[in-house]
C-alpha cells in the first residue's frame, strides 16, 4: 500500500518534472494526468517544502510555471525514474517530450 507521505513526495517530483519539461500550466498538467485543479495548485505551492523553487511567470490568464531550482533534488534521478514514479502513483503512462 502506498503511504500518503510517499504519494505526496512522488506527486511533487512528477509535477515539478512536468513543469520543467514544458507542461507548465495547470491545464497542460491536467491533460496528462487526471488530477483535480486544486490538487495540482496545492502540489505546486508545496514544492517549496522540498526546496524546489517554482515561480509563476506572465499574466494570470496566459502565464506559466518555471522551475528555478531543484534544490537538493537530483533532477536526473527524477528523469531516470519517471516511469516508476508514474506507475507508483497509478497514473496512466504518458510520453513526455524532452
């Protein structure tokens, strides 16, 4: 059984990865994974708890998120393990363009 701590951690890593690969708006994230808008917003806001710096750039209607720093998280590890992260979370596998 997947613990809440692990699922929250993996969700944060995955959403940071999506933002960093160009799926950097809530609608784009929702196109890839079935996640409520509020959950996506809360997850993005919680990235700072992992020292992942994520900023919103642009106007409210046409802006996007940007990862400014991965902090102590190894982005290369996330990229290498993204399939496992997706499977663990129970999301449908998707092809993310690099």
